[in-house]
C-alpha cells in the first residue's frame, strides 16, 4: 500500500513538473514570437502634394524626414529678351526698357528648405543672391543689387515684363512681380529659403492684406494651406512708379535653408 501511495505521489509530482515545463516553454515561445515581430521603417521620402502639385516639371523634388530639396536649371519657361534673338522664347524688350549685356544661361540650382518651417527667434536679413525659387525654377531675389543697395532708377530699366533680368554668368532672376509669376492677384509664386511660401499682392479672398509684418508676411489661410500658415506677399507699393512691385524685402521669418548655384 505504501508503494502504491508513493507511486501515486511520484506520478503526481512528475505531472506537475511536466506542466510547469510545458507552461514555461509556451511562455518562452510567446516571448520569442513577440521579439521577432517585423517593424516597418518609415523612409520619409514622400513629397508633400503642396509642392509636387505646384512646382513645374523643370524642378526636381526630393524629400527626407525634415527637408525638401529642389533642383532646377534656373531658366524661365516664358518669353523674355534675355533669351537672345534666335531663341524660340525670345521677344523684344518692352518699349523704354533696355537689356543687360549677355543672354541668360542654364544654372545648377539646389535649394533645400525645412518641410515644417517655424518662426526664427532672431530674424536674419535676406542677402544678395537667391533667396527662394519660383514655381518654374527661376531664382527669387530681394530688392537689392550689387553693392547691397536698393534697385535704382537706372537698374529698373533692365527689367523685362516678368520683373526679371539677367546678371553675371547669365543668371536670370526675379526681383519684382510680373506677367509670368503674379500680377494683381493672390497666385502662389514659390517658396523662400526658410520654407515659407510667397504669394502675390492679394489675399485668398481677393483683398489686399493690411496686417503684414515688417518682413512682408502674416499668418492666415491660403488656397494651398486652408488651415493657415505664415506666408509672404509681394509688396503692394508701386516701386518708384515703375509699375513693378517688389517680391521680397527685409528678413526671413524662419531659419533659412541652403541654396547653391
């Protein structure tokens, strides 16, 4: 009788031991299965539609998690006397205007801007050279010329009806609004180096904004940003009674990205 009892106790102990082992093994399998779960890595290369739907095919776009890079040859897709006679896009200069020496030339523009721009604590003055890129890949300049002086009456004579002219190295660029960017309207012109967009003289509702800051911008809804964003506007002041309106003067609202050329 004692042997039978002992055997029963041994069998019961063995069963419990096996159950513990089995449970331990199952827990281990669950853990292993959990630890080998495949995770998806986001590459952040998708280009926001606000850029891809507005920039023309002459501009190549690429993105990462924090920035957008825009590349272009910097030449206009419209007529201008700066193409030079014989070019299919050549047109004679506007009556009363002159043309700078030389014809426009292809460039290698690479602009990198933040995808989620924010206001800078300290606002940096725009400088000579490209401060942004228009939708056709042409460079946007501020209101100043060589020597960092405002465009004068003599220089004004060199602008075509696009508000642009060609400078050293045949670099064609916009200083003013014009027939091919924005006239008296609310059209999107492009983006500046700090990642904020620039529009024509009017707001989305067709009125002239009255609350622009010293850098020519304000926060509000636009056609492209219905939920609102800080954005610049072309000046609404007729520059020296020339019929031209400065695209951008003053400082960047955000922190500027890079622009190589």
